[in-house]
C-alpha cells in the first residue's frame, strides 16, 4: 500500500529521529509527503501533584523553542518536509484535526517503554480516536535495559 501523506508525531527526544527515519523510509519509494507535529501535552491535568517548575517560563518561550527544534528536525530529515506543526493540549484531538485538514493517511508515533508510560500513555488514547493507519514504534528506555 502506498501512503500519500505521513504525519510524524514527535516528542523532541533523541528517539524522535528514529520516527523520522522510519517515516522517510516509507515515504521515499512513493514520493509521499511527510509532516512533523509536536503537541505540548499538559500532564498537570492528569496528576495534580505535578506543578510548573519554572513559573517565569512562558508559553511563548515553549512555543519558540519547540518550533526551532521541529525546524531543526525537519532540516535533518534528508527528505522534504511538507508541514511543521506545533500544537498544545490533547494529542488525540490535535492529531485528528490535522489528519482531516491535511489528508493524512498514516501516523507514525513512538511509545516509551518506561515506568511513567505505563501510568500515562499518550499512544493508548490514539488507538480509539485516530481513523487512519498508525505505526507505533516502541522506544525501550535506558533504565529498562539495565534491569
């Protein structure tokens, strides 16, 4: 099956490059478009014990730094990136909106296999809301490999 537009959901960790590489490998043979998206999740909504550590750090700072990181990732993709998207809030809602708006037919995302992801998974809710093909790439985090 040939995909036409692949959306890569990145969290801007070093493992995000793995997602970009996989998406480019899928896109290249068919000259499919690829786009990047980062959604700034607010985990404060899930766990009230978490608070913003740096109250002077504004949303504008986060947005600017995120956009710079996304552009850097796009530049290093080795393949043309059609759109660089930056959202905030609910990942499922953001992805569903972008899938419809940009006619996405494959979403590539990662899942960290660590302690926190067992409690709060951003990939799990996608399974019930995203209505296109998905490639979920497991990231085995370093702490788990030591055990």
